[in-house]
């Protein structure tokens, strides 16, 4: 069974590209039930966009969610 992160990522990545942009990252954070501001999410997003591509691949997104919500992987 997919964990909460897997579920939220799959829902946000509507085209199945395997990457999410900032707006999609905002959706994931909301889907996980957090109430971070958009500016806070943007800060996390930039921190974890390791290659500065403007998108997070799954491992980058996973690193972000592991910081804000480790329980999403249970
Ligand atoms: Ca990236």
C-alpha cells in the first residue's frame, strides 16, 4: 500500500512526469494536512531543488517531505 507521500505525490503529478512544480508542491503540503504559507513552501522547495531545475523529482520531493512530515512515510 502506498504511504501518504506516495499518494500525495501521485495526485499532484497529474501528467505522470515524475516531477512536480511549485504549485504542485503546494498541493502536496495541503494534501498532507499542513498549513504552511505559500512562502514557507517556496523556501522548502528551493532548498530541496538540488539541481535548480524549478521542479522536484520524486527523490527531491521525498527529502522535502521527510523534513516537514516524516510520518508521511509510515
Ligand atoms: Ca530539481
